[in-house]
């Protein structure tokens, strides 16, 4: 469906065209009209569904039409779980407003960068703040930000924010913003925690659920290969060379592992680097930029790269280690096959993680053939289910006995 049905300004339509937004996605079709009608939103949508644009488009259109004040006041606060997603959302706001007669001022507030520079930008006057909650709280504590004119509060990837302890920080943020505002909450899951947060934030929200089938997983060739743990490095090198992969994102379990494996691959002549939360913000930005520009062929990452990051033309995603959460499997493999393209996702399996992989398959109704590669011997161990012993009468106290002991019978 064309974006013209939303009665957007010519400047915004021009920006959409320049940024290759041709047709509205399912979530954009649902959410944009509701935001324009001033409803609170509780939307469930997976990464890659186009949700960022679904709230950016109606917000910037509204701000464009507002009376221009002498000094910009913060009208929009967007909270996101990671620095990278925060910067991407800020970029989307910038891209959508590039043809406005009076450009909107957008400030990213994240850890790992100079807080003084961020404070200076805020004090000069800005319209939109996109932030991670930790750094925002630092600035609120310093009483260096005025949120009294806020009109929009957006929570992106709310379920991921809860994993990072956001619930404890929420009350402080809510106490610093006006009660009368429009609330837009986006989450991949509707867990009880997310619902509890939504009840604190939203008022009679419109609930939108975009089914997983609307994502691009069907464009991904999913493979599962048996390999002994000690042979994973060798198999990864074999797959990259055999398939001539030029851009590979490899997910591993720990920060230390990303460093160790990337070092070994560099020693073997691969253009590889690590990506994890202990890097400085400057290092994170530089590494991602090098990977996006294809100056790096392999990025070894923790789950910090599993959500929200838009990197074009990743040939293959490798689950070197399986994700702990079944949901993160879909987020991880969703880094490939973006923008209508195809891609490959390969999971390394062994006797220890096979049962967990079967849980992932069951949850998403998958049946991925299990492969063995020539030259990488693997023996699958049969797991025999052991029957529990028969209960023995008299070994456990009856309900009557327990009540009798308590003097209740």
C-alpha cells in the first residue's frame, strides 16, 4: 500500500522515496493512522517489520505542522535498549525530516560518549531525544533536561529493555515527564512484564499484533549441521570458503569468545573482528561501520547484534552457539535476507544442545534437516528416556497426616 494514503506532506513523501520506502508494511498500515488519531499504542511486532518508521512518520509529520517556537522544546522521547538501536532510530528521524523547511533537532543520549557534548546539545534546544535509559537517568539526576513539554513517549523493544533492568528505572523517568502525553509501546512479545509496564504507561491503548508470518523468515534457507565443539572453527572456515560468503555474522555465547575466535581467524588471513558490550562506543560504531562497508567479512558478536541492527547484504548468519532464548533465534537469523533478499542461517549442533534446538523448532514449527559434513566426523548419542521409579506406598505423608500434624483435623 502506498504511503500517499496517509495524507503526508510532500516533504515527507520525498524523504520516503529517497530512502527507498516504496510501500507501507503491515505494521505501518495499522499503526500510522492510529498514532495520527492520538491513540496510545501497544504493538507486537518482530524486528524487521518496519516498526521504527511506523512511529517516526506520524510523529515528524505532526511536529512539522506545529507552530514553530523561538527555541525548540523536547516533544518526543524515545527509549531503546541498546546504543546501536538508539543511533539507528535517531538516523531514521533525521532521514525523514531532511527536506523540512525547518529541520527538527534530534539528540542521541547514550553511554560511552561524552555526556558534556550531549548536555550541550540538549541545552541549545532540541525537539526529539532518543536515549538509552541509563544515560537518560544520569542527565535527569543532574537536572539538566526539561521534559515538561513532552508529547510523545516511545518504548522500542520493550521486552529487551526489561531484560536489562528497565522496570527499576521506569518510575524515575515517568516522574520526570507530563502525565498527559501519547504513549507508543513496541515489543516482540506480550509477556506479563510487558503488560505490567504497559499498564503503567498507556491509557486504553490500541493493541496491534503482527503475526510472525509477516516477517521475512521464509526468505532464509535454514540449515543445521552436526559438529564437535572442537571442530567448529574449522567447519566455519570450510563453509565460508566453500560458499564464498563475503559477509558473515557469527553469534557466540560470550564476550571473551568473540575476542578469542576473531583473533584466531585474523591470524588465518580472514578479515574478522569482534563486537560486544565491553567495547567503547567509538569502537562499536567503527566496527559496525567497517562491517557495513564490507571492509570486514566476518563479525563475531554476542546477542547485542541480534536486534534492531540494519546491515545490508549479510550472506549468512551462523549460530556458533545457540541462543539461550528461543525468541532470540528468530531475531538472530533475521539479520540476513532483509529488504526482500534471500539469505542463509546455519546452526552448529552437538549432543549437548540438540534438545534445545528441538525446542526452537517446536516453538516456530520448523523441521530443519540435520546435516553432517564430509571431513567432520560426528557421532550422535542416543538419549534413552529413563522411567521414574514407581511410587512406594507409605513413603510420602498423606494430606490427612499433614493436617493432623498441624492440629487441623
